[in-house]
């Protein structure tokens, strides 16, 4: 049980380092899309929500799970769509006529 | 076998998130990066539905339909000026979902009557704490940004003491729950206190410090997801949550550095809560400033070689981004070089100005960070400050008595001439009078930024 916990903790710490490495390379121009995009990724908690909402445990768990699914889905769908809307606007200076 | 397959699917999803985030390092690849991350989320969701036996489809379906619709509508209808609120709100839902999952797990163990294993107990409580703080804190931030509640710092006597006691009680409860994991009233109190803690810790933070708060809440929402990963023993959640946690921490750090303040000072300093007391208020009448007409300003801009525009929150408030772009286009057509100087904490969230200007089709290669643009000011003919204040106050460089001292600023005053577009002489968020306004080479252009730009466009047309 303890080993299991520590293994998960190892993964957590290593993933933090990966995060630091990848995200320090994001330029300030993209900081808002980074926030909304990474926010959508934090909606990964949807996995937990789906499992608990679908499991035949008891009514309270399932209802809490239902609300959690809705919340996480708002986070996921809203986050990725709004990020796409923003990124769609970022354009380079038109040097050669493209359109 | 099923479990191994689901673990592999979550690994694939995590790899797609990392790759997607990596593609955010350039605006050219960012859009596809976002879709790769979204696809990763799809992989994770489908894998969960396939590999975990589902009995109660109706709960999943109802939740998913409501959430997708609400999220979709929000994302499609939100205005670009409303983006800080949107990000705050989405953060809140993410944190809320994590807290709810932890709560549901608590009930599951309770109902099964088998007692809660120690490691899950700790994870459940931490998940509830971080998730609930994220949820209520984000909602307060949303309210502040929307101006449903005052954007200024809200303070009351003994605020720090109250918050410290609250935090201690919360930690005490967690320790208690580790010892007695199935104590329902204690669990409910923990949930309530966590929500209260979120509210009370965001309330004393003022509007211009919002970039830090949003970044921090962003980080929390990731940490909450990772904690939930410990609860349900799922590496996918842990990796993804850690990525988001790291991202939020980096942004928080960048924002704090850009204000030359520690995180503790931002969170507990109640900066900007008393304007009148710090600001020399009436003293403005004694110092003299020049104001100029739109005609003069237009002439100055039209015959310049290089113009640098420094936008701030005022640009977002008056939604003048399209007019700014129109004027810049006209100036460029006359041979003027136009650049934009973006301070890291301009606006209400990291990158706020960049998004607004992108909406107005300003090419991102015309936007310069503080470090890139500052050496350019000495050979800039006119710098134009649009609704920015504290981030261009030269007092930050030399006045040791100023609360802004040490904060890196845009050196707009080093341009040959500075035009400050502002509605009045009122001090900025820090409550400090801006000495830039009284410099001999500065002129004030009073009025709403949008109206002023419209007038400038008309004037330039006639030249």
C-alpha cells in the first residue's frame, strides 16, 4: 500500500519536471491560451467523474458523480474550444499575400 | 488485462497532452497543439468508458450532455474582453469536479462499510481541500473580474489572523480525518471550511493582482486533479494534473517577478485597498501637466518614424483594440513603424493584451515583451500609453519610497515624446500618483480610449 503510494508520488514529481521543461518554452504572447488550454487538461478529472458516476455503488455517489461529470465536461469542452478560438486569431504579419 | 490496456490508454493521453503543450511554444503550431491535447482527452474518456464497467449510463449521459452544452455555449459566446472571467470560471469548474469526485469516493467507501485505507483517506481530504478552494476562490475571482463584487481589495480587521486560524482548523480536521476517516460530520465541515477558505483568501486581493491569482488558481486546479489521481489510483490524472500544476506555478512566478513582489505579498498584502491614503490625491493640482488636442496628437503620430503603443487594462475596458489597429494601419501606410510594448502584468491575466490585440488582427510579431522593447524607447519618437498606469510609472526605477519601487516597467518616458491616453488624472491601481504625467515630454490626451482613437483616426485622415 505504501509502495503503491510512493510510486504514484514518483510519477507526480517527474511529471511536474516535464511540465516545467515544456511550459517555460511557451512565449508570453501565448500565456492566455496556455492557461485556458492547460485548464482544459486539468479537466482530466473527468475520468474519475465517469468512473464514479457509472459505478453501481450508491445513489449519493452517483449523483455527486453526475455533477462532477457536468463540471468536468464544462471545463474540458469550454477550455479546448475557447483556446482554439483564441489561437485562431493569432496571425503573423502578412509578408507575402496569402489570401 | 483490461486494467493494463486502460493504463496504456491514459499514458497515450498524457503523452498527447505533453506534446500538445510543447506545440504551444510557437503561435504557428499552437492551434494544432491544442487539438492534439483535446484528442488526448478524447482518448482518455473513451478508454474510461470502454475499460471500466459502466452500470449507470444515464448518470454519465445526463452529466456529459449538460456539461458539454454549457461549456460549448460559454466558449462560443464569450467576448475576448471577457476572457479573464472565462478562464477563472473554467478553473472553478475543474476544481469543483475534483472535489466532487473525492466526495463521491468518500461516500463509496462509507457505503461499502469497509473503512477507508489510510493512503486514500489522505488523498481524499487533500483533494477536497484543494478542489473546494479552487472552486470557491475561482468563483470569487470571476465575480471580481465581472465586477459583480468590488474589484478592489476587501479588508477587515484581523483578516490575516482569521485566515490563519481557519487554515489551522482545516489542517487539524484533515489530521483528525486521517485518524478517523469515516467521520461524516467532520468531512462535511472540512468541505465547508475549504469553500470558505477559498472565498476569504481571494477577497483581499485587488483587481490588478488578478494575473497572479488566476495563475495560482490554474495551478491549484491541476494539483486538485492530481490529488484525485491519488484517490482513484490513476496515473493519467496524476501526470496531467502535475503538468497543469507546473504550468500555473510558472505563470504565477513570472507574474510575481513582473511586479517585483513576493507571492506572499500579493496574497496577503491587500495591495491597492486604500487609494486615498497612499496617493497624494490633492497634490496633483500643484504639479503641472500638459494636455493636448487630438489634432496635435494625430500630427505628432503621423510624422513620427517610430511609434510604440503600450496598452493596459484601460484598453480592455474601453474595448478599443480594433480602433488601435485601424490607427496603426493608417500610420504604417504613411511609413511609420508601429510596435506594441506588452508588460507581463498588463491587464487582468497573463497574456491578456496579446489576446485582445490578436482579436483585432494585430500580427503577433508586432508585439514585443518588456525586455525586447525597452532598449527601443530611446530611439522611438512617440510612445502612446493606452489605459496603463503603474506599469509605466518611472518612480518604480528611482523612488525608493514608492510602493512600486523595483517593479520592472516599460520605459515609455525615454521616448522623445509620450502621449498618455487616460480618462482623468486619477492614480492607478497601486494608488500612487504617476510622475510620468508631469514630465516635460509627456502630454495627456483625456477621454475614453475608444473615442480618442476614433478622433485620432479622423484627424490622421485629414493630414
